[in-house]
C-alpha cells in the first residue's frame, strides 16, 4: 500500500536527541536501560551538551534592544546497533513522535545539507536479517524537517538487549542530520493517517510482544542539568532515582481530533512559592522533553516572577534578580492533582550578566527560565523534568511522578508488571482537567526529528 505523504501536523514534537551508551547498566530481566546524552540548542545541528537556555541580545531596527531565548530545544542522543552486522547508529530518542527511521547512505542530502557520517547510516544490504515491507514511509516534523523512504524490519539491540524484527523505515531522503527513535503513543505513528491508516508495534509495544518488558511503560531520569546525561528504563522503575513517593496522575487528552491522548499532558492544579499560592487555576501542562525551558500563561508568568522576588525587564522579556547560589532553597512547587514537584530557583536561573549591563531595566544579573507562552498553555520542558522522575504508562494513559534524586549513583530497579510498584494514586486524581482541547497546544516547542 502506498502511504500518503502526510505531514504530522499533530502539534508538538518533542524532540530529543539522546546519546545512549552501549555499556551495560545494572538491569535485570523485564527491564531495558538506555542511557543518553542531553544536547540543547537552537537547532539539532548546533546543539551540544551542557548548554542551558539563555537570553541573548537582539538589536531592533529602531535602535532599541530586546532579547531572544537561545538553546530552546533539547535533544536526547543515544546509540543503538542494528541488523546482523550490528551497525552502530546514533539516534535521537523522541517521546513526541512514534516512528523509528534510520538514515540511508544513499540520502542525496548527505552530500551537502547533512553530515551523514556524524551519527552513522544504515545499509540494509549489509544485514542478512533485514526485510523490506515494500511500503512507503513519510514523516514531517514541526520544524519542517522530513524523512521519506521505505518500511522494513530488522533486529535492533539496545544496551545489549535485542528486539527481533522491529519495524523501522530506511530513509533514502531526509534533511534531518540524525536518525530518529520515536517512542510516543502508537496513535502518533505516521502510518496512522486519517483515511486508510493503521498502527503497528513501535519499539515499546514490540518489547512487550516479545516478553522483553511486561508493559508499555518507561521511566525517564535526567541527571542534574550540569551533568547532561540521563536514562530511560523500559519496563521498570528505579526507586533510587527519586525521593518521597511516586504518585500517579492521569494523562489528559488535549487534542480534539483524537479520542485518546497522543501527547503527554497532565493536570496542573496549582503553582506555589512556599506558602504563597501563585495560581490555582486548573490547566493542562505538556511534559515536553524536546523543550528546554518552562512556558506559562502571561498572568502566571507575572505572578511567579513577583512571588520569586524578581523584577520584570521589558527589554529582556524576563524576570531578573541577583544570582543566587545552590544554598538558596527557594523553590517553585508544581502541584498535579496532589503530586508535587519542587523546582529550585537555583535550577531555574540563567545568567544574563552580559546583557543586564546594557539593559536599563534589568535588576540583577540572572533571569528566571520561565517564559510567557503565547496563549493559555503550559509547557514544562527539561528544566522542569530535571527535577522530576517520571514514569510514563502508555497503556493506562497515566504518569507517576516523584521528586528526582539528582546525581544518584545507586540503583534499585523493579519490573513494572501491571501498576507501577510503590506508586499511589494522587490525592485529587479525579480532579483532572477537562477544559477546552485547544488550550494546551504548543507553540514554542518546535522540533525535530
Ligand atoms: C555514542 O557513540 C559515540 C561514538 O562512539 C560516542 O561518542 C557517544 O558518546 C555515544 N553516546 C552515548 C550516549 O554513549
Ligand atoms: C552497502 O553494503 C553493500 C554490501 O556490503 C555494499 O556493496 C554497498 O556498497 C553498501 N552501500 C553503501 C551506500 O555503502
Ligand atoms: C558491513 O559493513 C561493515 C562496515 O562497512 C563491514 O565491515 C562488514 O564486512 C559488512 N558486512 C557484510 C555482511 O557485508
Ligand atoms: C527541510 O526541508 C523542508 C522542506 O523543504 C524545509 O522547510 C526545512 O527548512 C528543511 N530543514 C532543514 C533543517 O534543512
Ligand atoms: C527511495 O526509496 C523509494 C522506495 O523504495 C524509491 O521509490 C526511491 O526511488 C528511492 N529514492 C532514492 C533517492 O534512492
Ligand atoms: C512491516 O512488516 C511486518 C511483517 O509483516 C509487520 O509486522 C509490521 O507491522 C510492518 N510494519 C509497518 C510499519 O507496516
Ligand atoms: C516542596 O516544597 C514544599 C514547600 O516549600 C515543601 O513543603 C515540600 O516538602 C517540598 N517537597 C519536596 C519533595 O521537597
Ligand atoms: C532591585 O532588586 C533589589 C534587591 O534585589 C530590590 O531591593 C529593588 O527594589 C529592586 N528594584 C526594582 C526596580 O525592582
Ligand atoms: C533566595 O533568593 C531569593 C531571590 O533572590 C531571595 O528573595 C531570597 O531572600 C533568597 N533566600 C535566601 C535564604 O537567601
Ligand atoms: C549522574 O551523574 C553522576 C555524577 O556525574 C554519575 O555518577 C551518574 O552515573 C549519573 N547517572 C546517570 C544515570 O547518568
Ligand atoms: C551534580 O553533579 C554536578 C557535577 O558533578 C555538580 O555540579 C552538581 O552540583 C551536583 N548536583 C547535586 C544536586 O548534587
């Protein structure tokens, strides 16, 4: 069958570039651990490790100065090996799309636009276990990158664990510089077009089918922002990577065109700074690993800046204050129907000293990396996710959250059989957001492939 060249117009793609290592992690049967490097940048090509969002000067035509946010996107880069010849390929691990595709060396863009050798390409004639599906593949991403080619299947190995005959596309034409391993909801698959679409077993589902994991779930852990590594555990939870208790909340459907959620948005019940409740208006908030910063509606942006004792710089479009050190424990508490995550002001601060001297209304040389969203939506990017340990349950449309235990080196991994072990239902689980479906669509998270 010929799949139409349909563009994934579905909001957001979180995108990540993951760098995973093939070193064995401490795991057991029923769990697959996959480590990655977090790269941040304005585009995939300029993203590197250790980058944080920051503000940069922009001179306007009228001579005034304003600022622009840089390193807005996060990418999780990982390594996999594919086929009988164990071809090693770097992939961008993406929770915001659901298809895996690998770059072919015959991609004409490899000559000019794209450096295909940087992360490696897949040569199917070099794998005796590869089989073509003889169907066309086509995907477009929000940042207008695309990939087209043909579907096939082959064995892939992740951290020493082999998944047999995983479906993926071989892209013989793409202007993305890296192959993509999408692990989002099957409803997001590029084959699932509205006319004659279908879904297939993408990686998490295939692992369940082969008994490698028990359930289509994964836990995402980002080491501290200074370290820029993280890992994802398919099928399991690592109790050493969080403090307090895991609390389960519902994933809400923010897309009116889909009967089930296709992105991971949760109910944000309130935001506080200490005992000061900044907002208690219930909204949907997108957990977006492809976005670096946090975006909040205008009124909340203002109230939060004030609650944090910062002052607004209209030239910078951000709240500024005197930089603090790690000992300052001021934090913003995000409450999701009872599950709370604290994000310290220290984690949120970004250095603007280079700009503040030339901006008369900047009061201090740090700014808060919470920005105004263009509508009433929230996007909680990596700056938030670094403080949270998040278990994504794609079967039950739930996430379980706890405060992250940053820089943890211990492990205590447990297989997820049905429900997430040791997780309890959040206290106000039933007070789930059910507002208009338009209010959480993302505008600022562009992303890739
Ligand atoms: C992936 O492999 C490349 C090349 O061997 C290496 O430089 C990189 O660190 C690896 N990434 C991870 C996350 O291990
Ligand atoms: C793919 O591998 C085959 C067999 O090893 C080889 O003949 C061919 O040149 C390779 N193709 C590319 C584009 O490297
Ligand atoms: C596959 O490619 C690699 C690297 O180009 C080469 O070393 C190997 O011999 C090839 N294997 C087969 C089966 O063609
Ligand atoms: C990829 O191609 C599309 C369509 O031609 C274009 O809009 C987009 O800017 C290109 N992106 C890159 C990174 O080359
Ligand atoms: C890419 O693959 C498709 C499907 O097999 C084929 O029709 C097309 O000619 C190929 N294009 C290139 C540039 O190899
Ligand atoms: C490719 O073919 C295999 C074997 O028939 C099938 O299981 C899989 O779902 C197909 N993949 C896609 C994306 O159609
Ligand atoms: C988060 O901050 C609140 C208010 O300061 C505090 O009561 C709570 O114990 C903190 N939670 C965690 C997990 O640190
Ligand atoms: C600037 O910050 C200082 C202390 O951080 C504060 O006392 C002062 O009121 C602030 N000024 C403005 C204009 O907000
Ligand atoms: C922490 O930083 C905030 C913002 O500058 C400030 O208002 C607060 O007083 C500081 N707390 C301590 C204990 O220094
Ligand atoms: C997190 O960072 C610490 C300190 O650099 C390191 O020892 C640890 O292995 C990292 N953990 C993961 C899961 O990357
Ligand atoms: C984590 O490790 C990094 C690098 O070693 C260090 O800068 C940071 O302070 C540590 N963070 C915590 C919370 O221990």
